C-alpha cells in the first residue's frame, strides 16, 4: 500500500481531501515498499521563543491559527510554557522558558526565536531509527513509548543541521490533543466575525540554511539517512544578484508532503542573506516555512490587516514584459498581484503564486512564505532574483549588507 492513499489524522481533522492536497502541496503517489525510512508527513514544527505566551497570541491573532493544547506549570511542566496551534494540517508548538534555569533560555540566548524540531510522522519509528543509525545519523532520543489516558505515542529523534532535530512520531495508538503532558486548551481569542476559517491549510516546505560548502553533505544526509530524493526542481549555482549568491537544492520524501530546500551561501561581492542568517542564528537552522493556501489574495489581505509585513516587490517586476510573457494567464489579473506584492512563477507543470514575510522575530532569521500552487511543483526559481534583491534592500536597511 502506498502512503499517499492515507490521509494523516491532521488532514482528516482539517477536512482536507487527496485532490486538494495534490494541488496545495504537490502530493504524489509512490511505492513505499522499498523505502528504507518511510515518512507519512509533517507531525509538528516546534519553536523556542523569548515569550511563548505572546507568540501564541500572534499566531492566533495575526496568522489565524487555533490554540488546541497547552503544557505548563498548571499541567505539571514547571520548566516552560508550550502552546500547540493549528491551521488546517499545520501544527506549531511554541515554547518559552518559565524558570530562569530552563535549558530553553540557553538556546534562546544563542539563537533567538527559531525552529528547534521539525517533527515527522512515521509509521514505524524503530525501523527509521535503525536505518538512520546504520547510516551514521546521530540519534538524540532513542525510540520509546510515552503514555497517558489518551493512549501511547512512540517517539524518537535524530539530529539534523545545527541543533535542529527531527522527532519521529507514531501516533497510531494515541488520541490525545498533542502528546502526553499536554492538555486540551481552547483559544480565548475571538476571531473577527468576517475572518475566514483559516489562512493556510498545509505546510509545503521548510528551508534549511547551512554553512558554505556543506549543502551537498546535507543533501546526502537526507538521501542516505532518510531515503529522500531530489525534487524535479534542482537548482544549480545560478542564483545570484549583482552582489550576493547562494546555492540551493531540494530534497523530498516519497509522497512529497515533506520538502526540504537546503541553501548555502556562495561567494559574492557582498554578504549574502544566508551569511546574515548564519551570523544571527549562530549557525545553521530553519530559514523559512512555506504555508500553502488555496486563496493567497485573501490570505495576504487578512495578514496585512493584522499588521503582518511582507517583502516589497517593485512595480518594475510586474511591468517587465519578459515576466508577463513567461507567466501567461493566471487566475487573477496581474494588477491584483501587484497591489499585494505577490510573486508569480511558471514552469512546465503549471504556475505558483508566492509571497514572503519579513523576519517574524527580533533577529533577521526565520520568516514565512505563503504559496498557492496551480500545478507547479517548483519553488519559484524564476523569482529568486527579484526576491533576493528585495532581501538585500532589507539587509542594507539593517546595516548587514
Ligand atoms: Fe520557499
């Protein structure tokens, strides 16, 4: 049986169908029988932040997410607060220290707000760990059961770039709101009466920034340890502006739910955006999370109304006759995209619409992308130059260029 036949529990709860997921995130069929490390999809993205209580509010009020579970002193966790937020099939867990001696504070002092765990749902935790270990991966948490009145979760974790980890989670015997130690918690935040149900439905990809010269090592890690393969879009060393450069390659799991572009800086005349990230995050880490929406125009309008800031796209981008010729017809007049600063890219399979926020924390590190796919399984290669020039303008304003 191939895994893509099975919707994940999160997708089922979010009323997402297979056809919708094919469009949203490019889900594909594949035969998992020969996969040494079968991955069903995303489980959760765990963040460490300076103030989880306020970040959880931002994720609800600005990003339209819903609070579903909580762990903290009231549930017996004296070390930190953790808020579990959902939007469609996307699950974020936001953690912030309560006690001055919390190890989360060491992490936060070094790196600021960021992603610490890109957790994946797998059907067989032990098999994955056994394979990962045989391939030389660092197992940071051995497979074990955690149980409460809602059932048993089997979990383990392996290390990836920087101190980021991949928890591997089998939820098939667990019915609780997140994990043992967490209690269900409803939001005290009331959405505006005209607000859409949710602003995004699924996580499309998570980009990792790694040090210069190490991208291929991590591509190899995902191939060897996790059985990932290169996506059709395989980007060479042609991503450069006049001033800075980077290289990027994309790996994906069998059903393409989980996609990891990996970036490394390349030598340019000035400091690249990847160098700036590595400096302020003090090493490799997750750079951006792409959230899939089926109506990017409405999503962007709602986000802007709540004060979310995006990278500006110059009018020249939309007026460029080459761009107009390349993208052809899309579902809305190009002026509608221009009004909102939404980028568009087309390849042989279709097109995509995308936009990038400014960094969401205090450091120039992690940010979001919103993406609406129409057949294209790419990552907006045609926009890289326009995007990087916009990033460089921001970098210059910060004095880091
Ligand atoms: Fe992206």
